[in-house]
């Protein structure tokens, strides 16, 4: 019998080796069929019967069948399954347990069992769970799909479903860490300067509780300003290796979601002992830096101190006052500082525009929620002068931190951003050449040359060009070694101004303190830590986006039912249509190709160029501002569907 099985396996292998084969990733459609897309960009049809053996996202090997001009594939080998740990909804039918993955491209009903440690009675129909795919039809000895429910995430009627499901999807913590024991101030062998008599102030959002930074600014007699940035000091309470430190290291960041924050540190520290509340004496790590009249940075000095904020200010009120609006006014000792900080900010902005780079201002969209999590409104908050005052102060302080760590330690946690990775720089140069912009490769890979190019491109004010060029650009990552930040136009950038919210800033605090005490620096951060910080930041941003998408669908359902129209910007174009961002509230919606014209054959989409033609005439391109009408708000996929309004 064993010999027969071996012969059969050998025969199958011979057949496979003599049959044309392809390898790629399965892309499912809502109509039952699918496609296998290879790494080379080829696409092969997968008929409905064969799709029952695979799931969207599976990487498979397949037999290629050619019948004249038609080609189809039959997957027969699983290389890597696309679904492993996933979020699903429970389906109970006549005592049979199954789950439906919460995925826009997977509608399969998968048989399930419950993990032994879970109480089966707690799992009900339509509940949200974490499940794992444990059997796959293309695996040896597996006859079909089978899953195991590992965790109950939320009951079907839980009003916190958007938050709980999203955090579970990305394997992020649901709650703030435990407070643990009392938190006495540690003796770190640091001499703390007494700044409690100095009139520091904070500027934050009205509801902010974890206030990291307080400022003091004094005009200098010879011109320019002396700026002191006092930063909350959690490492004064949390020793390296303490349970709270290890937990903060794992979490890496505070997660900010509409209506809910999940702190990196225990709330007792994040919102109380470390937060720079008005009238409360707090330990701080501080930096006094000189800003010259032209906005350039002069000397700086880091030191430990004790400080007290005299005023908890709010962005909009400060901006209104500086712009001569509203009836609020600060105390005299703060008022003169705010005027000085405004002047400092304008000088720094002008200097960075000329010698570094400045981001274009984009509005923030703020959700107003009731206690049940329902969206009452989505407000637009513009980047006004008070926001820029804090932003410029933090950028200056972080630039000083990068200089200190590079010169005195040689390592730390740096934010590194290369505009174009080496493997994409040549393609970016070729694209620019196609737009009659001739540049040397060094202009894309060397910071001084890149600054010049970026300023030239911004002078064109071409939204399509900016959007197309972003396809070649890299992402910001964490690095233990100093490196350029092309986005800011700076040779090095290391943040230390948000230690309540970022573990990398806590690492940099400890390194700064070693410099102050004259101690030898420890070994540089491991690659594993910098990669983890980068990955956790990515997951946090995805979680924020996912919760917002869910809330947008709920909020805009009435608008979709009424087919209400909105101004929008085209932010992406793919083979299926275009994605737009609604200007009024920041929501994104998809405009399918059939909604662009009733005859799909008359719509030509060039996703590589980011252009769409209708009846051989260009109608839309990346960066265009158009008007769209909402058609559908689909909560099951957290997506909005729209059509051009004209």
C-alpha cells in the first residue's frame, strides 16, 4: 500500500513537471471567479470551481490551461496562505458553527470550532471573534477549509465594535496598561535646575490630557530669541527594565483613535504625574536654544529641571487672539511670549523654506462623538498660527537632539526618510524626464541637491506631478544611526519631545541624561527595536484609518441615501476606478469605472499615469478637484461608493 502511494505521488510529480505552470497570488471577485496575478504582472483567469479551493490572497502554484487565445489556471499547490489570523463574524445555523471573515474580498462561510479555553455559551450569532485558518484544501491531508475561534472580541450589539474590532484586527492592546505600584520620583544622580518661577505655558487641544511640552521664550537684546522647551520626564519615574518600561517598549506608541486613546504608559503617569498640568510642579528634561533673527539655530543646552506651567492654552483661542479675534486674552506675562513665539515661528518657517523644507499645511478632521460612539459632526481644524508655533518649536528642539546624539553618543532613535530608495531613484528620474524635467540622479539621492529639486517642483504647483512622484518615494523609518530626513530637509532628526506617547523618545531621554551625567552610552538600539517601532507606528496609523472609515460610513449613510454631492480631490487611480477624498470632512470614497460612464468600453484608465479618458478625451487625473455624489455607504466593508456629480 505504501509503495502504491509513493508511486502515485511520483506519477503526480512527473505530470506536474511536464505541465505548463505559473505561480502567483489569488485575487477574488464578487462574481465567484478570480484571477491569479504573477510577480511579473501577468493575470490568469481562475474559474469558479477552482476558486472554491483557494482564498483571496493565497500564493499558489497552478496548472496553466490554454484553449486557443484563452488561458485559465487550476491552482493545485499552496505556497503561502493569505489568511491566517483574522477577524470574523460568527454564523450559527441549526447548531452548526461557522465564521465569515471580515474582509472585503472574502465572503466564504468557513466551518469553525471553538478553542477549548473559551466558553462556547459566550459565543453568539453575529459576534465578532479572532479566528485562525487551521485547514486548507490545498494542504496535504486537508479536505476543506476549517477554522478555530481563539478569542471573543465583541458581542454583536456592543456599541464599541468599531474600536474593539479594529484594535483586535491589528493585534493592538484594547486597554491602557495597569498602573502598578506608586510612582516615587527616582534619584537619577541628576542636578535639576529650578525653573518653577519662570512663566512656562502649554498649547494643546482643548481635551488634551497628556501634555508633553511647555515653552518659555525671551527676545534677545541683540536680536533673535532664547527658547526653552521643557519636556515631560517619564524616565524620572520609570526605570529601564521595569515592568511599565517593558510594556511601553512593546506598545511603542499611544494609540489615538476618535473617541478613545490607548496609552503607552499607565494613565496615572501619562495623564497625571508626567503631564505638564497648569499649576503643577513637574520634573522635566529641558533644552534652551538660541534662534537667530534670520531663523537659523544657534547654541543649545540640554539640562534636567523642575518646572511649573502657568497656563494651559488652547490652539484656536491663541490663534484667534493673535489674529485679533474673539474675546479671550492671556495673562500679560504669557501675552508677550506668545507674540515673541509668533515672530520666532515666522522666522524659522522662512529659514526652513529657504534652507530645509516645509510641509504644505493640510487640515485635520476631528470627530465629535456622543457617549454611545455615534458621530455628531466631523469638524475641519486648519493648521493655524498656534499650531505652527508649537510645530516649529518641536522641530527646532528635535534637530538639537539629533545633533547632541550624533556628536556625543553616535546613536539613538532617529527618524530617517530617504525621498527615493535606490531601486526607485532611476525610475523617478526617468519619469521626471518624461515631464521635461531633467535631473541628475544625485538630485534624488543626495539631500542638498534634493532640496533644490523639491523647491523647484513646489514652484510648479502641479498636483498631478506631486501625486505621480509619490509612487516612487519611500517611507519614514526608525534607525539607530543618524541619517537624513528628506521630508524635512534636515541632515538628521531625532524626537525627544513626546516621551509620554513614544517609546523612542524615552530611549533618547535616557541617552541625553547619560550625556548630562558624563556616563558612557550603552550599546546602540537593536535593529529589532527600530523595526518594531517602525512597524507599530504603521499599525497605529492603519488602526486610526480603519476606525475613521467605519465612523465615516455611519455618519454619511443619510448623505448616501440622499445622493448628496460633495467637493472632492482625486487621490488614487487604479484599474477599477478612482479614489477621492471629500474636502468637507476628509472621508474617502471609491468611484467605480461603470459610474464614470454607462459603457465601460468607453472608459480608458491608465493607472500608471494616473489619468482617465472617457470617449478618447481626458476627463480625470490625479490631483484634480471634482464634485461627486455619494451612492452607497457599505458598513460591511466600511466603504463609500460615489459617482461624478456632473
